[in-house]
């Protein structure tokens, strides 16, 4: 905040950082992140029922080397019998290292699905996408299935996300030689793309110019990471690729936090170009390597080219120790940074302060949910991602994909319904860096999204049923007591309402909305009546409670026999 200047000698900052359990400016960001991880175990699985890559031994050894240097141990196996609920519970992450073909039986598939959906981590490398074609859940888990590849050749890899632990060390482009997979579907709508290929830089790309190659996504209450890199033996001797693998493992294991929700429709405000930005007050930011770094203070670097009303603002930030900065929203145009203090709101970035003035708080007005914030926060020296979502007078803050603050403005002087955005340079010694500032305008009405009931990505008991009056002529059907359906594409993050179009010539029953998994927290419940026939539809709705997050799961209960059908359901923000 502008009125509390806290310029500190760098020695004092290092001392505070050491007290926090990190080495502040004494260690590199990667070293700081590694020091924070407790010992854990990783299962590396490399069974093949199709083509076998000669790089598997090199990949296994590289993972062992990474483990020895980063406090995890590797158990390598090609025995699918390792996939039991009891055995998997001892590992923080499972790596599919260039597996091919049908490598798991149905019981082993169930064990893996329960492990990941229940909080475990999955990492797929290269031919992991050429695996388990007869198991629909696996396509969702890996993100996409392999289609084809051209000859091994050099290509340009574009780094779309430079905040994730797997890619933060890379430049905006990376020239390397590998075998470049084409995929049967584009995962961008269901996963967060970290890297993509420039199809003009090589021959044989078949994804119409949008060619993801590395991505991540939440899976149930667990995490999934996949990279198409890693065909060649030489890949595993490349320090940059090894660091990518390490970041993927740490994300899958739950130690490197990241916003891996699918992301589309954002417009860059800063991605190397400072066009449209202006400095108010002293100090400023330098721009290098598509990164803004603060210099002195106290001032505000604000995007003066346009003001915004309803939007999702995302940006990546990093501070080396106990530093101070913030993101301002909803303030009027002015060359005086104090106008942002007096007429806007600051979403704070500060490692240590009172609850309403530390990272994730709406400064001076509302503390973050500290437990949620601490669970989502990467330590000083690492990159973090904010989503600041403004809809009317409601301001939500997400940290690395987790909602940590939900604030409603009641002060007309500070109205959020229009205004500018800016980033703070607090003072000399309070260092902060920002990357990839982007925005998606949402319109004046909070968005709602409708999903087809039959488009489930995981399930128990249910089937698709044909009904002429239904949307698309089909529904989620044959629902009996205890059945459930999961929708990996339907994020509950920020959702406030639920409605469903249903029909029943049976007993009716209860539909529960659960957060993250089929056994996750219940955030809503609706009674489904007998509507008079399977072709007769009505709409039921409820307000969601708690803090819904992760993919949507619907669970069903009632009497004996078929209960009801679900045509579509809608999540409203």
C-alpha cells in the first residue's frame, strides 16, 4: 500500500526470508522451491504393448537422478500389478514413461482412476498419449491421444506459460529436436497449455496451427501433467528438459502450485510490449525478457489505454523474499498513484503482514482465506498466478487456480463497475516481477455455461439414453440409486447457481452436486420429481454453497429402479 513505505536493507530481507524457511536472495528460485519439498516417492511405469522407445532406460535414469537431487525416490516398474489402491497410496505421483498400448486391466484402471481423482498425481511423457485407447477416462487424464508423427526434426517450441515450475526457466521460444506428435483432439479446451509448436518451423504438423505439446490440468482432486517431448535418448541429457520434467513431477506431486485450469479468450495487456502502459508517481518498471521488474517507488504502472467493467484479469508474479507489491483495480484515470489508493482496491502481494494486508487480501478491507491461500502459494523466489475476477461489485481472487478471496464492494466511491488496472512498485528493496498480464472481458451479465448431461468424462452405472425432445436427442440416463457422473470440462470455480433439465417416469430422487470428485464436498442438492414421462422435461435449480472448486460431479440417490434422466445442466457465476 502506498502510505506504508517499508524500504529495507537487503540483509534484512534475506533474514526475514530465512525466518520464513526459504533462503531469500541467497538461493536461486529453483533451489528455493526444491528446499521446500519433503521427501516423497514417485512410481515410474514404462510397460509397452506396442512400439517400444529405446529412450526408456535413459528416461528412467534421468528421473532417478532428478529424484536423488530433489528429495524424491523413484520406483521403476513394468509390472502392472503395481496398480492397486494400497500400493498407489504410497506414491505422490505416477509417471507413465512412453508407455504404449493396453497396459492395464480393468481393476488396475479403477485403481489408477481412484488414485488420481482422489488427490494423486499423474505425469505422462511422450508415448503416454499412445496408451489405453479403449479406456475413455484415460483420454481425459492424459489430455489427448496420439494420432501420428513426422520424421524426427528440429522445431520451435513456444512457451505459452512461463510461470509453471516446468516452464518458468525457458525463454519465449525453444529450438529443439524431437519427434513431434499430432494428436486426435486439441486439448486446449480441457487443459491448460504450457507449450505449443510453431507448425511453420517444421514439416508434418497437422493441428491447423494450434498445436499444444505440453499441458496440465486438475483431475478430480488430483493433478495431471503431460509433455509430448522425450522421444530421443538425447532429450534426457538436456538440462532444460530435465528441469521441465522436474517441474511436472513437482506439480503432479502437489508441491509446485499452478493454475492449470483451461484458459481461452484472453487478450495480452503485457507480454513484452509496454504499449498502453504509463507510470504514475516515482520509480517504475524495467521490461526485459517479457518480464516487468520494479525499480524504486512508490508508484503505479497502470494500463491507461482502456478501462474495464466486467473481466477476468490474470497475471504471473514473483518476489524474491519478504517484499511488497500489489495489483490495483477499479480506479479512475490519474497521474497520481494515490487515486488508486483512495478510489480503487489493491489485491496485496506481501509475504508477512496482518491478515488483511498480506498476499491475497483486498488490502485493508478483507483478508484472504489464509488456509486456502497457504495451501495454494508457492514460496518466495517462485512464480505465482493471480486471477482477479470482477463482476459488478463482486471481486474474487484466485491464487494458482484456487479461490482465496470473495469480496463485495458497498462503497460508491470505490465502485468496481468501471476503472483501470495497475501494478505497484512499492519502494526500493521491495522487489517484484510480473509476466503475462492478460484479460478477458466478460460482459455485463455474469456468465453461465450449459453442459450436456450425456457428455460425462467419468461415471458409475449411468448410460446414454435416446430421447427426441432432449437437447441433441440424448440424455444422461439409466440412473439408479448410488450412480454418479463426472464432468472434467465443467469447472465449479466461482459457480454460484446450478440448474438441470430433467425428466422422469420413475421414482424421481435427489441429485447432489459435488466438488472435485464423486465423494467430494456436497455444494448443492435438488429434488427431481416424477415429471409424468421420460419425454417430459422440467427444470430444477439451486444455489450452490461453500467454495465450489474443481470439476463437477453429480451423484444420484432415491428408491429402486430408474430414477430420472438429466438432459442438460447449467452452472451460473
